[in-house]
C-alpha cells in the first residue's frame, strides 16, 4: 500500500470537472484500488458522486492511497494529477 497527503490548492476543491478527470485517470489502473480520504470519510477514486460527496474544498488536506498490483505507478500518477488539477 502506498499513500501520500496533499493540500488542495484549487479554491473550489474537488468539484465536477476535476472529479471526472480523477475518475478517468484512476480507471487506467484496473488492478489497483485508489481511495481518497478526508477526515473520517473515504471514497474510491472511481466513484464520481462519492468523491464529490467528500466535500473537499480549497485548503483541505486529503490522503490518497493506492493498493494493488500497480500501486507504485498508480500513486505516482495520482500525485502528479493532484499537483496539476487540484
């Protein structure tokens, strides 16, 4: 299992557009489960509505976890995604 924490810099947070892009990016790693956690709430990165339901806003810190066959590549890709889009 690989994890990283990230503080959201986008003032709106995880809203529809970046959440949709995140789902698409995460689906590229079919054998790996990627989750996003804020506080005591966790959502799979392939579930759009649950991601948006986390209520992540600018300045919030989230933890991203990848577990599975391609976790090394998945966590690197997710970290890059967050830096570029959130």
